[in-house]
């Protein structure tokens, strides 16, 4: 990112941290959600507020291949928080990522 974009990201990032705290998120959740935002920033080399749903769909499709479902789910929720509280946009693509359901067989 260029210096201007980096400065803009840092300003959003600090506000994101503040909003997470104000929403009562635990330290562990704050760490996970901010890691998700940094991961997106690093992947696209831009401030995450410029990403489109199509880019995010592609990103999460790649993330599913390289990370655990737990990580994918936390990153999805982390970006959802960013999208709703920081960008104040409707979360219309929440069903992009759904972890597989595990069925437990009946024991005899």
C-alpha cells in the first residue's frame, strides 16, 4: 500500500479496535477479529474497506483451502463486524461461508 493508504488503514484499524472494545468483545475476540482484517489487508495489499463481495468470496474460497474451518469462520465474523460497524454497510452476503455440518452416527 502507498503511504496515504497505509495511514488511512491505520486510522480505520484504531477505530476498529475501539469499536470492538465498546461492543464488549473479549480480548481474545478482539485479537482474532483484528488479525482477520490484517490478513485481508495483506492479501489484497489495500485497505479492506475497498473490497467487493466478489473479492471476499474469492478470498474466503482460498482461505478454506489453507486454513481450518475455525479460522475461516472467525475471519468471516471478524470482517462482518468490520463491514457493519466500521463501514456501516448491510451484511448481505453472510452466507458466503458456512462450515460443514458434522453428523455423529448413532452408537449401537
